[in-house]
C-alpha cells in the first residue's frame, strides 16, 4: 500500500470507527463497500482494508448475502486502544471513563502489591524517576508533560507486577489517562495529594511493602473516580 493509500486508509478507518462507536451506525446496520467508496472518494481496496481492521476489533462482521454488518456493542473488543480512543471522543465519554477507571481500581492496586514483590532494581529506579517527573510537571499547567510521566509510571507498575495479563493493560491505562487530558477531564494542575500518592507508591514498591503499595494505589484510583464526579458527571 502506498503512503497516500495508507493515509486514506487511516482517515477512512478513523471516520468509520468514530461513527460506529458513537452510534451513527447502530448494531445491525449494513455497510456497503461501493457506497462507502463513493462517499469517501477512495478505491474499494482502501475500504476493504479499513473494514478488515474494524472486523479485527469486532466492531463489524461480514455476512454472506448481507454484507458488512455492525455488531452489537457487547461483542466489541472494548480493550482495543483505538476503540477506547474513539469511544472517549464521543458523547458517551463520562460513562466510558467511569467504566475504565473502575477497571483500573480493580487491577492496579493488586498490580502494585505484586510489583513490591517482583520489581527489579531497575524498575524501582524507573518508577521513582517517573514519580519525580510527575512532581516536576504538576504545576504551571504542564499537563502534556505530566501525562508522559503518568503513563510511564502506570506502565511500569503493571509490567513490574510480573503478571503478563496485567502488563497487557498498559495500553488501556495509557488511553484512559491520555483521553482525560486531551478531552479536558483534568484540573488545570493535577491534585497535589494524588501526585504525592504516586511518590509514596514508588517508595513502597522500592521498600518491598506490598500492603502499603496496594493501599496507596487504591487511594489513587478512588481519587480518580471522585474527580470524575466533578469533571464528568
């Protein structure tokens, strides 16, 4: 696929993905390739490539004698980072954010406790470095810089847990944190208490205090839920 075709494919995929997840094409809707090619003024090949990706995300399915049909929401791969990104861009953002934050509150405290047992010295050092980076960017409306350290911090916790299932949730958590920042579901400066908690989690992991690491991470998750009550009710 040429560079131009790749660009068209990405554009068509993003437009269709956003439309499907926003409900513009309700479950059961049939997407016809020739109509889509005409609408987007692209080749059938570009449409087929976009549909193939949507199928891999379980958003649509191909049926003989019917065509490409939008699947029920319950069948979507809601853990796919791009599906998360599209859903966060839509009107259902508050519910989606809450759902993902509840998932985090169930997983990340346990992961932090495990990290206190399994983290390597290098991971402990990296965790502390990212926590300090969060402190350094927590004032002066530096949310983009803060986001980089925040995402890295939580990825390290999940990876350091030693559980490959938890580690695979790194992209999910990254999309949640990125979505909150880019859709202005954050205060102009992060909550100082939350920033301090991240530093304390890094300390607990480094000191191999699993109970404290788990408890502090749960406080972070609960704080995030309370922020949603204010910013995305």
